[in-house]
C-alpha cells in the first residue's frame, strides 16, 4: 500500500464523518439497527488477502452506519453521554494522526505539556484546590479506581502499612462508607483494589439519594480503623448531590478520606448559578469526573483528581530503565494513571475548554438542566405520567400509569418511534424512564419535541391498556 492510498483513506473517513454529523444533527428520527443485524452485516471468514484502503473505508461506512447509535443527536437521553463536540473530535483526529503515546514527556513533549496546562484549567473551572494532581484516564470508572487507590495508599500509610510494597496480606482493615444510592462504578473500583464490593458500610439516603449526615456521623463514630467515605455529585437517576458542606467536616473530624464520584454532577461546580448544589465539594480529598460527559470531549476521556499529589503518585507511579525520569519541576503523565501506553487525551480536553471557555461551559450545563426541568414541567401535566423526583440537575425520571409494565412499554414505544432515545432504570424497586440531558447540541426547542413525543408514546400504550 502506498502512503498516498492511506492518506486518501483518511480523507474519505473525514468526509464520511462530516456527512454523518451533518445528517444526524437535523434528523427527525434516528432508528438504529439491532446488534443481530450488525453482526450479520459484518460476519465473514478471515480475509485471505488484504484490500485497498478506499475499499475498506467505503465498506465500513456502508455496513456500520445503520447500527451507529445516534448519541451525538440532539435528542439522545439514554445515558449521560456528551455530544462529542466537533471541535473535540477534530482535535482527537489530530491525536490519532500524530500517533502520540501520552504517557511520557520525552516520547510526547507536546501531549505532556498540553495535558499539564489542561489539568490546571480543569482545577480552576471546577473550583478545586490548585495543588491537586490530575490523571487523564478513560472515564469515571477508572478515575474512581485511581482515586480510591490513592485513598487506600494514604490511609494505610497513616497506620504504618506500605500497601504498594507489601500488598493487603496482613494489612490493617480499612472501612469503606458509602451512600445507599451510589453508582455501580465505585463498587468496581473497590473490587479491583481488594477492598471488597460487599464489605462496605451503607449510609442511609433521603428521597433523592443524598447521604444523610446524621447517619454518616454515627457510622464514623464506630470503632474499626481508618475509613474511606465515598460520596457522589450527581446521583445517576435523580442528579442529586450529597450535602458536602455537612459531610466534609464530619470526615475531617474523623480523619477519614472523602472521595467524590462526580462523573457528571461535579460540573455543576463550574456554574455560579448551580454551585449551591455542590457547595463544599472542594473540601474533599479526591474527585472523579468525565470529560466525555459535560465537557463534550470524544470518548474516551476522564479525570482522576487527588488533593495530595504525593499519595496519588505513590499509588500509580512506576519506573523502568528505558523510561527517562522527568525533572523535579516537570509533570510526568504516567505518574497519575495506571497505564503507560495510552491515548493523549489532553489535546481534546484543551480544545474543548478553549472552544467553550468558562462562560460557555457554565451556560451549557445550565441549559441542559433547564431543558430537563422543562421536559418535566410539560409531562407532569399529562394524565398518567408521574415525575418521580423533582428535577434538581439534568436528570429526569418518569413513571407511566404507576405500573412497571406500562412504563417499560412506553419506553419501548419511544425507542420504536425514534424521535428521541431514552432508556429504563430502576429506582427504589420500580422501573422508570430516565432522561439524561448532557449534550451541547440539545436545545429548549428539543425539550418541546421530546415532551410531545413521550406524551404521544404514552397515549399509544395507554390505549392498549384500556
């Protein structure tokens, strides 16, 4: 294959990507082929001979496009997924073309430098301590893992145990206290770290999933060794944040490490209007959040933020003879993440912050929340539709006919109509439709279209029930 043939394939890919984004931005409906259909489209024996790049790209676009879930469309609410903003995508294309391994200063000086700058910008935007360290990871799942690894390291160090050297065999026990409505990803981190997903002490929560300070205080007062408290900003169903102004002092008084799973909710702290919802969160010891949610970067992009950079590096850093050490004044990217070889995520992060700026990020987050509230207001007046929890941030959960079967049937009808995409979730033992508004492409006009389409789907379903 010639270089020119490969470059031509890159051009064809760019043209196809731009055409797709133009079409999906204004599509009235966005039906998506099933997994079985996609498997049938691609299933084939191993090719005996290679093909020309142009043929491969054309084949890929033709076969894959019907099964591309329209997560960049303005009415995608299925999960908390950002828009993969075109500016971030463009920067990510360059990241791929440049082929940089983002783990090492010598191997990737530009990638390392832009990551250092973007890290400082993130801390400023989110109102977090300027001395904190930031690891650029795949997403909040690994960000939680990294932060909890730093917590494990530091809390055991305080009682005289070097977990990095000696492991957990014979180590003093660590207590983990976690809200009853925590997200599943923090449990995966506990599992990976040998702390046990089922060894936690569960703290009672209120009707929106917020941790009750009195219950946390009582649990912290119990004997049992050093403690890690896991709070959250942005409960996945309700959007609620724990009352940080009350729980931070409790953790400090008990000498506990407070970690915040802020996959999307932490971005409320970037908005002066919404900051009261997360008041006090800056007092925690570590924070996990995503770029591919409210910062609108392409997948994958997340941030592990730790107040104590020494604890962060102790848990993550490693060395090898072929890796030149960074100078004391230099930030070595691999010292804050589990990977050595990894994508240079700083380019798209820098590009998106540069694209929107402080005011643009705040406006986008506030607009998403206003859209969620507007959809809720419209549907609350529809007979048989219940807004289960008042809208606090960008999450809205709905119930239809106060019945699981009716709710699931309405979700299926919405997905069949394909005017929008929304999915099911379980809340307090009942099925609900969850609307997650987290795309920069979504407008208040989309809120009206969404509410009308959901109401129509419910009427279709309720007609079959009567």
